[in-house]
C-alpha cells in the first residue's frame, strides 16, 4: 500500500513536471519572437502572395477557356491548364489556412501582430472584409458586450453576440482536445 502511494506520488510529480516543461517551452517562445512571431508573419506574407498569384493564374486560365469557346477554338488543352491552375489555387488556399493557424498561435503571445500593416493587408485573403476589424485571435465570447446562446440541435454552439451597436452570429466549434471539448 505504501508502495502504491509512492508510485501514485511519482506519477503525479511526473505529470506536473510535464505540464511545467510545456509551460516553460511556451514562455521561452514568448521571449524569442524571432523564433515564433517572425516566422509566422513571414509564412502568412509568403502564403498570401502565393495565393494572390494562384488566384490570378486561375482567373487567366478560365478567361482563356472562355475566349477559346467564344472563338470556336479547341478548349481541351486550355481546360487542362485551368484544372492545373485550380489545383494550384487550392494548394495556395491550404497554405494560407496553415499560415493563419501559425499566426493565430503567435498572436496568443504577441497580440500586437494583429495591428501589423503587412498582416492586415493579407488578412482579407482568409476573412471577409467586414470581419477583418473584428478578427482578434484569442478573443473570447466574454469580449463581446452581450452574448446569447441560440437554441439548436447542432453539436456546435451558435451565439448571438453584440459589439457596440452591431449584432453578429458566432459559432463555437466543438473540437477534440480543446478546453472542455471546445
């Protein structure tokens, strides 16, 4: 029984040690912005520019298909090119999403990144323009003036929130491994 108590105490200590190590790593990253913040901003800028280029290439390819159809020219090679451009645009979109996740993680430690003009310029790629002023990673429901849980049969929660004189719908997604499953 004393042995079991000692084993339980050691396991508890190991768990606390693991948690403290994770916290220490997080704090070390906060003390070295060149290792977490700067690469996240660079990743967004690179991904956003590539996304713009891929979008332009897709538009050009689709326009070439339309012109060929109008002129009665063969469209198959142009459609294949448009399909490749579409695949490229999808890959670029995935890279922007990945970069946004990196940026969101960096913003947890460096909220000032949200005001960086180069970041704001590229936020429009992944957010509708009217949401850019509201986007603030780390913002919780508590930041809004009021919130009301709307009834629904979804596993995700839908809230009506008010900020100033405007109301918004906010969906809280249930995810595995988050805080209380959210």
